[in-house]
C-alpha cells in the first residue's frame, strides 16, 4: 500500500492489501467481479458476475431499460446532457465513444465502425446502451458506473484513494444501507484494484468484533455484509466523507 495508507493503517493497527485483477479499460469491472466472487455473490440465475455482465448491467441501468424493453426517456436525456457537457470540457472525457455525436446526429459510427441509425431518441438510447456495454477502453469505469452498480447489486463501495490517502466519496446521496460493502483501491485517479482488510480467520458470521479479536490467524476479506463491516472502515469513511455511516450506528 502507498505510504499514506500504510501509516494510517499502522496508526489503527490494521492491515489492508490490494490485488491486481486486470486492466485494459475494464479494471473497475474486473475488481468488482473478483470481489463479488470472493464473497460468493452470484446473479439471480446462479451464474457468476463477469466483466461483460457487469457492463451490460451498467448500460441497461444508464438508459433506464425496463424488463419489457422500454427505456426511460427523461432519465436518459438528463444523463446524456451531463455526458455531452463532460465531453465538451475536453480532457475530462476519457472515452472513445462520443455522446454528442449520438445526440446531435441522425447516424452514428460506433467504436467498432458500425453505423447506427440514431434519428429517434429510442435509437439513440440503443446506441448508447451498446457503447456502454462494450468491454475494453471504449468506456472507462467512473463514478457513474459505481452508482449504477451499487443500486442494481445492492453493494456499496468503500474506495481507498492512493492520491489523497483518504476514502473517495463517489456519490453524495450515500444514506442508504446496502446489503453488502466492497473495498476497492483507486490508483493514480485512473486504475481500480480490489482491496482487502485482514480480519480474524475464524470470523465467518460477522458477529464478533474484527478490531478487538485476539486471534493471530488472519485472512483477507474484500466483501462484507452490512452487519459485519469493521468499525475501522466505518470510522475512516465517516471521517473522510464527512457524513454518518449510512443508516447505521458505529
């Protein structure tokens, strides 16, 4: 871990490690897939969460796609307005696909060279959903993806920033208790890795206190149920985000 986190962890007698899970534009999704698998969380059909599946979840959620196939036009327009503005800002837009080209033109050439008819708003939503679902560096995982995945998976993310040595608060409306919480590490404001906290090896139920256990045997844990999130993680989250831990007491 970087020096800022090593010192902070040492001051609190804690050990946090990070694991490289993959890159190529998919680092956020690789890290989350690995974290979900480490805790045994699977999709409703019993299949594991993969990078392509997580990207499809983001894509569908972004356009407000419903079970019947319809999309939420109002929500889609609002989100695309923000993306178009971000793209216009220049260096703040890291992706290869173009929100403005989709929204302003009746035909769009995607990152694979395929021409899309985008003459209607529904067709624009189809094109955006396609681009967001592509693996690789066509679309890099951002706070938007984290928020969408958090809402769909019911998993909150505690993100440890290398740059600041603090928890990165990726959303302001973080007052909802999630079923699970996952530790992630954000390196150089561009690369995500899976993070893990050393906890007592015999602690499986989450009923004992992680921080006060006398056991010398430890294991690394990245995914916690809401009931077993260690006090240390709640404390630094509250200190750095300057918000109370979501709907919960320390």
